[in-house]
C-alpha cells in the first residue's frame, strides 16, 4: 500500500513539474507574440496611457522591450503595469478601447469553445 501511495505521489509531482514547465514556455511565447503585435500597432494621438496586465510580475526583459518600443513609437504615452491573476499567464495590453489579448485564460477559453 505504501509503495502505491509513493508511486501516486511521484506521478502527481511529475505532472506538476511538467505543467509548470509547459506553462512557462507558453507564457514566453504569448509574451513574445504580444511584443511583436505591440510594435506593429498604431494608437490614437489622444491616448496618454497604455495599461499592461499580466498574471504575475513582468520580467525586466519584457519591460525593457515594451519601454523601447514606447520610446520609439509612442513617446508621449506612459506604460502602466498591473497584475491580474485571472489571466493565468501571458499579457493583455490595453490601448485605449483596443485590447491586445495574449493571455493564457483567453487561449484556454478559445480552445474549449
């Protein structure tokens, strides 16, 4: 009985590690796609702030990339970073009324619908 319990716990730990690694890889892909889309978008001149929502703390590399694009394309606009755990991963960029949704939550919703 103890052996079966240890095997079960081992499988649960392994599954948790696999999910953690896959989520991390998917998160990086979603963020990379968000950066590409952000660089190619245009915004209204009356927008003064772009909100960046993420499921967890945004990496310094991602912030640097967004700030570089902002300085080059949208000099008069501020970036505001906020956490939103409902996203599950990835990011959502709010450009006024337009949303660039690269969140894991929306990807999962689209997958199941």
